[in-house]
C-alpha cells in the first residue's frame, strides 16, 4: 500500500519519517474502520452471549477478506480513472 | 484570505496546505470505500467478492466520484458568493 | 467565514499562518461533511446505475445550497445568542 | 491534574489547551449543524430553505444549546465525583 | 481517569505537558461523545419544540450518569482482563 | 517499510509510532464504549445501570475484545499477503 511515493530528489530526514509514519497511519486507520464495519455486519447486537458464535467468527473472517479486496479494487479503479483523465502519471 | 504573509510564511503555509490536501484526499477515499462497501457487500457465504458485489462497487465508485466533482464545483461557487457577500457588508 | 479573528496585538508569524490554515481547515471539513450528508440525502443506495440520474444531480445541487444556507443561519443564530448572554462582543 | 509543572510549562500547557478549546468548540458546532440539517431538511424541490425548515432549524439549535449546557454541568459534576472517589482510593 | 501513567524515570518537560494535555483531551472527547449519544437517546428529533421537555431533561441527566458508570465499568473490566492475560501489571 | 532510515531517524520514528499506538488504543476503547452503551442501555427510568444492562455491557465487551483480536490476526495476514503480492509485481 505505497501511497506516498517520494519524488526523484533525495528526501530529507523529516520527509522519510513522515512517509513511513503516513503509511502506517493509513494501515492503522484501515484496521479501525474494518473493525467497525465488520462488527456491524456480523455481530448479533443483542449481546445475549459473550462468546463469538461460529457463524459470527466465520462472518468476520470473510468480511475482512472482502473489505481488503474491495479496498484494493477501488484503489485500482480510481488510479485507472485518474490516468485516463490525465493521460497517465496518476498516483494513489 | 490574504493575511499579509511574507514569502517565507507563504511557503510554510503552502507546505501545510499540501499536507492538508493529502489528508482530505485520504479522508474522501476512506469515506468512499466505507460507504460503497457498506452499501454493496452483504453476502458472507464466501470470502471473495461476488460478480454482483464487484459490479455494485464499481458503479458506486463511479457515482461517488461524479458526486464529489459536482459538489466540489457547487461548494466553490457557494463559498465565493458568500465571501463576496461578507466583504460587501464590511 | 472569518472564524478566527486576531486581536489588536500584532500577530506573530506562526499565528498568522495558523489563522489562515484554520480557516481553510474549517472550509475543507465543511466540504467533506456536505459530501457525506448530501450523498445520503440524494443518492439511490442500490447503485444499479453508475451515472448520476437527473433527479440525483438536481437534488445534490439543492442540498448543497440548503446546507450552506443552514450553516450561515445557524452561525448567525449562535452569535446572536452569545451576544445576548454576554451583552455584546461574542464572536464565531 | 497537578503534574508539578513550572511556570513556563504551565504557559505552554495553557496555550495548547486554548487551541483544544477552539477545536472542541468547532467540533460541537459542526455536530450541531449536521444533526439539525439531517433532522430538519428533507425537501429538495427548491434550493432555498422553506419556512418550515427554517423554524425546525431554529428550534433544533435552541434545544441543542440547552442540551449542551445541561450535559456540560452534569459532566463536570460526574467528573468531579469520580476524581474525588479515585483520590479516596489512593 | 489517570490513563497515562508516567514511568519511574524523571519525566521531561514535554512529557509532563503531553501527559496533562492527553488526559484533558480524553475527557473532552468523552464529553463530546456523551453529548452525541445522549442526544440521540433522549431528544425528540422532530424539533416541534425549541425547549427541552421535562422528560427529555430527566432522560439526559440519567443518560449522562449511566454513560459515566458504563465508561468506568468497561475500563475496569478491560484492565482486569489484561492483568489476567499478562499476569499483572496491565494499565489503562 | 524499510525506507533506509538512520539510527536517529529510526528512534524518532519509533517514538511517533508509540504515540500512534496509544491513539489507536484510545480510539478502539472509545468505539467499544460507545457501541456497547448504544446497544445495551435504553432504559432511562433510573440513573444507575440495571442488572440486565450490566450483563449486556459485560458480554458486549468480551465479544468486542475477541472480535478485535480475531480481526487483528486476519488483518495482519491479509496485509502481509498483499505486500508480498505487490513486491512480486515490481
């Protein structure tokens, strides 16, 4: 998920740290959003049980795989659209 | 918007605004992914996206992009009109 | 939308930059919120079509105009209430 | 809350807290606008707010302000009670 | 709500400021979340009245007390779980 | 992830990542409290949590923790697989 490509110029120390930090921030935020969305999709909200049921656990596994796939797919689609509009050179 | 900045201040400001743009862009991207995923994906009998889900996601992305562009234009017009009106009052 | 009035004292360099930055931040966040709210109000969530319908497009235009108007109106109302409470001098 | 700060540290802290207050205030304002708009505006047959929508927004702002003030008082009481209880335990 | 315990080493100036700042940030965010959640639970969303009704006001008071209690209870529960897993020494 | 950092840069980065971890942790905690409160507490005829509400909160916290752990493992696997795939393409 290399979203922040550094240019040709030698990056400064602060820029290098920022680039790694940003990349990890993007990943951490994606993780948090996945927990929120897949919990809403998969968990029984009455909380009559404190344990995950088998069905809930399987649903969470599939939901996370689909979320990753959708993320990647949408990122690719936007990149493609941008390249078409700009005649190449777009980045995501 | 002109706050009488020196050249050095202007550069520092542009630097920060660029970071803000990246942040706004990432926020819009995350919002788009979340909204399209929530709207389109509801079948958890398999772990790969189905054809129907893929199609829905693809149309959702297209429509969301058009929406963002359209609302961006409207926003710029409305913001300009409001700024002009406020300056007329002063 | 001048939310961050600077006082009588000559502002420092950092303060001037912060003031402009804050104003643009407020505008950018308002933009993001408008996209979210008006999309929810206007778009058909089944995504059977990838194009905006005529009805959706018109709805988005009107929603954005109303959102701006409401924003302005509420800001004025709060300012007025604050001035009544403080006997003048309130700012937004 | 007293962390044994020097005067200079205290000033720096107050500076940051003021920025935080501005941020909190802006967050509350945005939340209020969004909530009242979502609750009151649902007619997109015209591009200007109707009389009914204007009235609803105005009442929503009033009620939200009263709510924020009331919950602010409750929050302060509850926070104080909890802090006192925690210090009693130590 | 002492979430950010400082270690045995003498903390630096920046660390002390950060610790107090973080504590206040946690409290402010909790306040904002409480307003949002208790408004949703207690307020009549038609806004036919601009005044809080007696019922709404009482509901807000009870909601805020329950929110505080839940916050404290959940914080204790997580701390306990962490201590069981780590064999003591967990912090929240 | 290796961006050719010097030791000093590596330390600065670790410092920032630790702050990020604290922030992520607080975000997860707030999200958990809000979600469990919204799901479990709906009776405002008294100001203390009822036995039923307490039980519901307790089970909600347990289930949410298990969910977070499980999704954390899945996330790490998926992220690793994706990174490997991207490096294969280069």
